[in-house]
C-alpha cells in the first residue's frame, strides 16, 4: 500500500514537472531546462527571432479584414491601444516573475502559471489567496484552449487556401470535403512526438511565411487602390470582431517568460531597446502595413486571409500559396505539441502510469487532433473563429491574468496609483472586449449557420 502511494505521488510529481517543462519553454523552441541548472543561455538576436516568430501567424494575415471592420483610422487607433497594453502587461509579467523568483530564492524564473499562482499566494487580500491553489490550472487550461484554437485556425487556413486553388482548376469542392483531404497531412504533423523532429519544420515555416508576406505586400502595393475604402467603422456590431482579430494577432504572450528565462542577460530583454520592446515594434511594423495596404488595395472585398485575395490564376501566387499551406502545416506541429503534452500529462496523472506510453501518446494525439478538426468543421469561418479565440483566451492571457497578478502582488509591495489605474483600465478593456466579442461572434456564427442551412 505504501509503495502504491509513493508510486502515485511520484507519478503526480513527474506530471507536474512535465507541465512545467511545457510552459517554461520546452514547447516554445527554447533550450531545454537542464536538471543541473547549467543550461546554455540564448543571446539577444536568437531570443529576438523567437519572440517575433511567436507573435506572427494567421492573425497577421487577417489584419486586412480587421481594418475592413473598423476602417483605416479607428482600427489603427485600437491596434496601437491594444499594442501599448500588451507591451505593458509583458513588462508586468517579467517584473512579477523576477520578484517571485527573488522571494522564493529559486535559480530559475518561474513560468506563467507559477508567477500568477505565487503572486496570488503572496497577496495581502484574502480573495486572491483563496483562489491561489486553482489559478495555475486556470492559466494552464487557457493556454491549452488557445493552442487548440490556433491549431483549428491553421486547419481552416489550409483548407480555405486549398479550396481556392482547386477552384482555379475547375474542381469545385465544399469546405468539409477539403477538410477531409487535408487530414492525412495534419495527422502526420500531429504525430511528431519529439521537438528535434519538429525543428526543421520551423525553418520551413519561417521561409514560407516570409515569402508569403513579401508577395502579399507586392500585390497590395501595386496597381490601383479600391474605391470603397472607409476611414471609420460601418456598423457598431462589427467592432468586437475587429477587436478579437487584433487580440488574436498578439498571440505570443505565452513565450515571454520562457524566453526571459533563457536569455543570458535580463537587461537585454526588458531594457528600452531590449527584445521585448524591439520585438513588439517589429510585430507592429508587420501588422500595420500589411493590414492597411491589404484593405486599401481590396477594400470591402478583402478576405479573412490576405492570401485569398491573391490572383490564383498566376503561377507565382499559386506557388506562394502552396508554400504558405506547407508552412502553416509545419506551424501546426509546433502549436499542437504543447496541447498534446498537457492532455497526456493530465490523463497520466489521473489514470497512469501507462503500460505502453507510446501507444497512449499516439492515441491521445489522434483524438486531440480530431478535436481541432471538429472545431474547424463546426465553425468554417476563419475570421469569426480567430476573433472568438482572441476574445476569450487571448484576452485572458494577454490582459486579465497579468493585470490581476499585478494587483494581487501590489497589495504587498504598495505600488503607485498610476500602476493601479493602468491595471484597472486593462481589466476594463478586457472585460468589455471579451463580453462583446463573445456575443458578437457567437451571433455571427449562428447567422452564418442559419444562412448555410437555408441555402441548402
């Protein structure tokens, strides 16, 4: 009986350690945490490349539609506002992580979930302490839902892009059938269990993304602009969808603490010209021109992904779209990895240890992959899906958890009134954006379903 208890305790400890490894950077392509604590640190440029890469993806390609919903000027103002809040909260996270590390006297900076949990535990307010034992899991499952949402968006991107390509060759196939066609490729990507096998795909994904962005910028800057370009919003009801897409485009906050823990000098990350500030400026320099030129070029005809606006009858763009499909498929493997590890670890803690862990791992991966397919086929609208994910989990991770943690910890540190004001503004923005976004997107999804059903 004692042996069985020790075995269960060891299994739980191993599961927690594995979850921490996921959150601390193992899944985010950083160096693996060394057991001895002597791991090789990353330099400025390497960390910067990882940071920029983690904040660009399908959300960047949807910025044209975000500008369509809010108009050129209003969308730009909201984008800058959300960007400033995101940068502030990223600095809040790194500062809190360092303070928690100093109080706990640990060698390594704590993860996202550990930072939030300990900030709540160290608070003077009972309301924060009362939920401190559960907050880490809440954070972690928000990360899980975000990763699965990203995977579903990637599947939709691949399927819609492939559908448009096939249409050029007179193959008119509905989106559900195309989703089935893409399943073998995605299943193959989901079955990769080791990061060393996924790493080469990361290089291919970067190359494809850069090629696609250059091509889109070339087409959007050439030729006449659209005549129906608006400078403000057309409908109030479309603004929450715009906000959700913007939040989805800032999807890399989960990378901040893992990269902060891996850099060889903290000041290189948080200084005025450090990785965080310079990286977020670079992300904005990609999002803003891509979105504004895309909307200016195609106007009200701009699609949920700018690749769908490219002339599919040109051989160059067909090649670029195929490369983008392969690149996003490779990115699926990267985004799917943490979700699979989280689900496996939780099941192993509850029902393990498993006699054949490899078989269980592959089975769980297939099931989780099918869940992302189910979500993609249930909501076959790329913009609405991105906005819904952005309005729920991205808002929580980027705004709510950092601001609440800062408020909880400040009760101990006696912070300034200005910082408290910023945290309250952040939470208010998050609540309004999340509530209106959930309502607007679920309503739009229901209307889209009703329209599809009435059309046959």
